[in-house]
C-alpha cells in the first residue's frame, strides 16, 4: 500500500491500514445515514432528521477544540480519541430509544467526524515531510476512496441479505472497524516521531497570520466546488434539466472510481509543480466544469444532456483531483509545527462552513436563475486561484515547493 520510501518511515504502514479500515466502516453507513439511524433506532424519520441536525451543530465546535488538543497532546492521540468516540457511539446506536439518547449518540459521531480531519492531517504532517508528505496524502486519499466504495457495497449486501436487521449489523461492524483502526494507531505510535515542544500561542496567533488567513479564504471557494456533486447537481440535474434520478448514482460512482484511481497519476504529474500553482490550475478547470454544467441546459433533452452532464462531471473530477493533495500539503507545510493542530483546524473549518452555506445557498441560486449558481461559483473560485498565485511569495518556501519535489 505504501511506496518503498514511505515504508521505511516508522508508523506509516499501520497508519494507512487504520485509515483504510476507518473508511471501510464509514462507507457502510454514510450513504444511508438517515435511513440507517431510522432503522437501527426505530425512531420516526422526522425525529431522526432533527436529532442528526442538532448533533451536527454540536459537532461544529469539535474542530477548534481538536486543534488545541492536537497542539497540547499530539495528533495521534487525538485521532485515537476520535476513533474511540465513534466506536462507542455506533455500539450504542442499537440501544437508542428516544430523542435525547439519539442526540447524545449522534453528537459523539459528529464530534469524532469533525475532529478527525485536523487530527489525521496533523499526524500525516508528523510522519512525513516535503515531497514524501504529498505522497502520503495521495496514498491516504486513494485508500480512503477505495475503502469507502467497498464499504458502500458491503452495506448494500448486508441490508439485502438481512433486511432491517442488517442495519444493526452495520452499526456493530462499524464500531468494530473503529476499534481496529485504534489498534492500528497504537502500533503506528511505536517509533513515530515525537510531538514538537509546546510554545506560547493560540488561535489569536493563527488568525494574525495574514497569508494563512488568505489561504483559508481561498480554500473556502474550493470547498464549495467540492460540494457540487453531492449538493447542487442532484437538484440541478433532476429539477432543471429533467435528467433521470438514476443518472446521479452513475455520475457519483464514476467520480468515486476516478478519484480513487487518479490520485497517484495526478500526484506524479504535479510533483514538480508549486502547490499554489497546482491549486490555481485546478480552480481554472473547475470553472470550466461550471461552464459545462451551465451549457448543458442549452442542449436538447435526452442523450445530449446526459452526455453534457457526464462531460462536465469528468472535468469537475479532474479539478478535484488536482486540488486535494496540494491543498492538504500546503496547509500542513504553512503551519508552524507547534501550532499545526490549530492551523489545520481553522483550515478544515471551511468544510463546516460550506456544509451550512451550500444547501440553502445553492437552492436559492437555482430557484432564482439556474445559470446564476454556476456564475457565482466560477466568480468565487477564479479570484481564489489568483490569490493563490500571489500567495506563492508570501507563504513559506518549503510549503509552496517542498524540497525533493
């Protein structure tokens, strides 16, 4: 799973195995989250929806808290904590019998999910530096996409074979996957690098770093672009273009397969490119995808529109592939080691903001005038790409172009 260079780095192999197991478990329930919780708990769907929403709001606070804990204790321990929380929560799901218990259990899952991202990013930064860090991020993204897809297939099989009882099995298997991932992290810690010494500073110091704050603002535009496929496209394709709903599953599957298969080739293509410039180019490609989605409405209904949606989705997928690894590595490289947890927590908060803004914002733009959605997204990511090009001289040189790249 790891390249020869990375396998010599202590802790990498068990870490990647743990990430794969974690993603496999997540793939079991994420595609059917509300239905999963409804079937496991027996609570009405409206109650489930409200409870999961409340839990998600509670989870928003986990990002900044996790950042502080990472800087205080180290990323590996916090990452283990996210696994333990979710293992306990999924083991408890079959015992939930009311609204209060649902919120408590779902909140544990939400807290673990939100804290996972700065913790995993921080641990990757501790395990590898320079070009090896990009390679490890690439392997991580590939392993997680493959495992997530396999988890979805296993979930469908369990539910098909066991009916409603299969959802309880999914809950227990997912709990076991997080327990196994925790064990992998324990093994990963043997010989892993020691955390950097603590130093004074906090979120005030992070927010005073103007180049980094500009980077976060640019990343917010890219994060919204990543939500096109799960949030904007279903509404646009079905209600505006009249595409069959089944097409959405096909497009999502194509995107997932290409993201899993394309990470390593794209990373090799980018290995001599400055991360800021790679991200800026990905923004240009995403703008082309927006133009493609908008132009699809001008095509005749039927096969022509389906072909237009497929072409635009392929372009968007390329943009996502070109953005993901340079983005993760640039944020990690920009952060001072002793405050990396807080830096990555602020960076990952763009996803929390996007998750709140995108559903209502995308829907409002589509209701007003469908082309306005694509124009707005392009108008956001275009300046973001230009800002990244200007940031190339203001961010740390080894973050923009790592030694050995």
